[in-house]
C-alpha cells in the first residue's frame, strides 16, 4: 500500500485506516498491555513508515485491553474478569484506563499523525465508557467501531446499534460473509483446499 501511494501520489484521495494490536500476543512488542503511550508510539511510527505516509485517517484499538466477550463470544464471566485483573496487578494503573488511552491518542491527533480514532471488537460498555470519558475530559471521540456483523452474527444490534446511532459512532462491519460460511462453499462439511476454514479452522469456530 505504501509503495502504491508513492507511485500514484494519491494519498490525499484515500481514507486510510490502521490499528494498534491489543494485549496478549507475546510476539507483539514483547507482549503485555499495548495501549500505553510507549506502545502506541512504536506501533504508529512503524505503520507510518511502512505505509509511506505522515498521517493515518482512522487509527483503531484492535481489541479491548481487558477480559471481556469480544470476537463474537457471548456472555460475560465475572470470574474471567477477576482473573484478568489479578494477572495485571502490576499494571493496575494502566489496565482498562480509558482516560489514559485517550490522552495518548490525543497527543498523536495534535501532532497530525492521526486524524480520527476508533475501536474494534468492542462491547456496548466499552464504547460507552470511551464516549463518556471523551465528553467529560474533552478528549478525542471514538468515531467508529469495527465489529463482526453478518447474518450469522448480529450481536451488534443488541446495545451497540443504539449507541452508534445516538452518539454518531458508526459501525465498520467486518466478516460480512461469516468467514466464507455464507458463500455456501462449506456446505455438507465440505472443506475446499486452501480455503480459510481448511487452513485455519481452529480459529474460525465462531460460525
């Protein structure tokens, strides 16, 4: 994409979105929490370099920095949440700190490196908290939420849809074909060679 921008000289004609990964992946910036100013700085600067641009139109938090039911999971477990808090006691000042995250993002919007901010794989409670803090503290508003939405996964309609409409924080729907299941190619337990489900079936059990 960066090479394409450089060749076509069309960066100003494109709305470019990218993300900073959420916590939990040991190979991403040595693991742990990822929405500190330090981690966001590293992720953002490297994205800007790879994309050969000096700004990103929409910068998103890829998944919540807390234990909750994202990635289409249903239900909410208090036990899981308590366990996560215990695991992150050393980061207790940063874990799930909405204000601190927004302050870090504000720094980059003021520098012109980010124009707008958004969320991904977020819950109604999470979006509501970010919007509440941004209003109270005059910090950047989460303009969008990128969540799964298709005929097999309509959880966005429960809670998040109302917030999106009333607060003008729109949905960027991903997985509209349910990872390929809605195309019909997996009918009768069919697994075509090199298909997503054949290659990565253990990651697509949600459908």
